C-alpha cells in the first residue's frame, strides 16, 4: 500500500495514511509531509518507547533533560522521552500533569530551540485534553504589509522564567525546578520572522507563553505589537484542533507552528502521553 497524506478537516495539518513509522524506508515520505504540513498525524498504532525514539531520531538528534524541566518527568531508562501525565505511582506524579496549557513553541527560549516534537497518546480522556496548533507561516503570509514592514529585521526576547513564575504562583502541583535550574533560565533573542531552514518559508516566531518584548521598543509599543501578532496568529483559519485517540502519534514543526494543550477533568480522567523532542538550529 502506498503512503497517502490528506488534509484534516480543511486545515493545514496532514494525516499520514499507510506509513509505518517504524520503517526507515517510509521516513522520506513522512518527512516530506512534515515539511509540507507543519503538523502530521498518524493514527491507530501503538508505538513502543524504543520505536518512538528510533522514529524521532530520524528527524535529528534528540534532546534529553533541559534546565526548564524537572528530571522526574523523564521516562526511567529512556531519558529521551518525557512523560506528560496525571497518573500517579505510590502517590507520586509519574510525569508533568499540566504541561503546555498556553500558546508556545517548544524551547523557543533556548539558543537552538527544538526543531520538532513528537507526541504519542497512550491513554486519553473521553473529553477535553485536545491540542491546538496555529500555523505561523500562514499567519505571517496573511499579515498586512505595514505590519510586515514593522517587524522586518526585528528581534524579540524569549524566556521560560516568566511562564514558570506564573504557573507556580497559580499553585501548580508540578515538581519545582532546583535553584540551579532556575538560575539557568536566561533570556534569548530570536528574529520575530524566522526563515525555515529546510523550506525557505517565513513564519512568525513569537508566542504569548515565552516572548517578553520586542527589541528597540518601549513596553507599551512592544506589548501592542505582540498582542496584534498573537490575535492574528490564532484566528480560526490558522488553527488546527487535534482531538486525541489512543495510538495517535503527532509530529509538529516548532519552526512553523505554536501549540496549546487544552485542559481536561484531571480528577475523573487520565491522560498519559510520551513526548520526544528533536534538536534544532539557531533561528535566522
Ligand atoms: Fe509544548
């Protein structure tokens, strides 16, 4: 059977049909779909941790522990996999229960942010827990020309510290970072418009979760510009909503999309996911 890629519900995301993620021979078509769509979905196929690591590593070197994340969320024996879960073992959380509930691009606050993220669904709630994706290449292309001119060549600052302080102040139950990890959370500058290193396409590279200000602007001007870019980015025609099923594997391109994990009733339901992250290069 050949590999087929179909747009999901008229959105930018693509469902990859007929591909075996464990087969190296299928990867070229999967990678092409990843570059063409920015978000790809393969359904109905459980993936072992070893298979997920092998598949993810075909995109590039994998990222292990980061200063912005507690080591307790890493899978024992497989530190390439972060567990996103509200499951508990002996009263202790086995993973991050409240990760990513805001618009962000993974690890954009690092010098060399994450190229892509692969998330595999092991257990999902019957309602809630969707993930939203916004296509920031489409968002850039549909900006008015005067806004494009205003952001041309400008950089913005990114840090994890802002979000971390916010979630802890809101009473998050996540394992706190160590003082050394908090000290390692620095500010990084990236272009507001980045060029995709593989497709050459331009995309916005700012997000409400981690971007703090625009270089060379006062706070009022900077906030107004970022708010305008965010409102445009999350217009319904730029957004794909993924409703998870067990056995789903979703791979997204952090150089092109931002995402937002939706909440669910954590007292009633369990959601258990395996995440792998691929090292990227410096945005330009
Ligand atoms: Fe994320």
